[in-house]
């Protein structure tokens, strides 16, 4: 199974996202590690102790603050034997537990002015490390200053801090998925235009080049390389065309002399060469016809009915000599703009083919869409109906014919925006039909 063409979506969306994620992770890890290294404040008190302490503070019958030994507080004391704290309301009334260091004595009665703080020692055993938090307690809103379980920024905390990268990465991914295709379409709009230009280049429209004006800088070398290749092809085609024209012109004179000598010869063996000479003459004329196809044609209105009658009249002597008949049927009023001489050569060539390879009766029929030539000969096998248009292809070995006639017919009709096809006629005959899209 043939793989599809690679898309730009993967390199422009998926790969940048991978690099962005890696950059975010590395940056966050680096800055957190740098912050840890620069931090010299020692261990700090876990903030989880203040809610436990707040739930244990109540008021007695006199409205004073007191500590109620709750199971949570008992568990906290078990885990932190050196636990101490101060709980103070906004009026300055407070209650203490444990040995509050003297360094904090000046804060008592003024804790209500604070809401959040971390205080840390510079050296072990870090007994001065404390946390200040405002909490809602059964006794009301309290400010708690406490010391308990000590902790520090560890590898787990460092990795957990990188979780912030995930939503940032998701946002970047969504933006890339939505914006990048639009950016790609805008950036490659010029490529779409040159693709349309390339579709219009064929053997009949030479000299065209792809536009380099709107393509990205990275693609411009490819466009220039294609234009250089087209230029070389045009130059090669032009050399070939000039060679064919020169060869055909040079051959006409010796062929004409040879024909004259053969026709005037007395020896029967020499006169038998007239068929071969006619074949050479026909080949030279067809080579000239191919050369004429590349010349600028003069378009004019061509009446196919009148043209068919003229071709039949011109070929009548040949038909009478070979004991064959031709019939012109006008089944539609058809005309087109084109090269009258080229269309006449097509009709003549098709009728001559029908005479040479067909049966006894030929019909030249003019239709609404073009014309066709029908014969009652042995016909052309379906598998050979496309190949007979190839240059020098012959359906069967024969002493006459160059194999260029039907190829020339096809080229002329295609240059008139038409198409030629071969069909089976009633019986065993052949119909060669020429149809034109615009008339």
C-alpha cells in the first residue's frame, strides 16, 4: 500500500510542542533548584499545625481564651514534642502553650496586626522557626503564632512545583492546534498559486514559467529549479522541432526527383518502387504537418459541412480508382473556430485511412458536436484503439503508411480543444469520431 505524502502538521505542531514541554520542565526545575540553593533560612514550620491549634482554642465561662486538649492536638504534640504556640484575638487577649521563646515576647498583644508569616532560624535546632496564620476557631477569629513539625523544600516539593507546567503546556498545545494550520495555509498560499500555474503547463503551452513572487524564501530555490528545467525542456523541444522541419524540407527535393525518375522509368522493376516513394513523400509531408502545429495558427470560422464536401470531392478520384465509394451525411449544423487547413488535413487523413484499411464504403458524417468517419472494414480490436494514436504504431505489418497519421490527427484535434475516439461501427467496421468542446 502506497504511503500518503507527509504533512507539515506533524513537524510544525507536534515537534514544537515536545520542545516546549521539555523547555518548560527544564526551566522550572532549574529556577526552583536555584531558589533552593540561594535559600539560607533553614527549616521552617509546617503550616498544617495552625488549623489544628485553632480548633482546640475555646472560651471559658468568663470569656477568656483557653486550650482544649483535642485528639488532633494530642496527636500533634506526640509528633512534635517541642510544640509551642500563642493564640491571640483582635482585642489582644491571648493564650499560650509550651515554652514560647523570649524572642517573641514583644509580639504578644500585637499579633492581630499580622496575618501571615514564616520565621526561621539560621542554625539548628531551629526552635525559633515559627509560622503566623489567621484562622477561624470556635473562639472566633484568631492569629496563631506556633512552632511544631519542621520541614524543608525537598525533591518531592520540587517535582510537585512542576505540575504548574501541565496547564501551561495544555494551553500551548491548544493554541498550536488551532493557530498553526492557519499560519501554514497563509505561509504556503503562494505554493497553491504556483500549483495552479503548473497544472496549466503541457506540451501545447510551452514557454510558461512558475511565479516566484509569492512563494516563501525556503521554497523559492525549488521553483527556480523547476523553471530552469522547463527552460531546458523548451530549448530541447525547439531544437527537435527545427531538426524535424529541416529534415522534412531537405527530404522533399530528393524525394520529388526520385519520384520523377521512378514514374518515367521504363524498367518494370523500377516502376514498382513508386509505392515506396509515395510512402517516403507522405512521411515527409506528415513531418512538416507536425512542425506546422507549433506555428501560430490563424483562427477562423470553419463550416464542417462545406469542408466535408470539399474533402470528399478532392478524394473522389482516389476512391473511384480503388473501386470504393464515399458518402457525406450532414446530421447537424456544426462550425468551429480554428485552423481550416489543419481540420481539412484531419478529415483527409481519416478518410484515407478508411480507404486503405477499411471496407468498400466510407461515410463522412457531420454532427452537432464535430464529425466522424465510418467504414465497413474489419474494424480495430478494442485493446488497440488507444495504441493506434501512438507515433509509428501500426495495427498490422504493411508496405504503406508511416504510423504518424492518427497521432497527427490527435494532436490537431487536441489543439482545437477537442478529443478523438475510436468506436465500433455496426457490423465489423470502425468509427473515428472527433468532438469539440467549444465551437
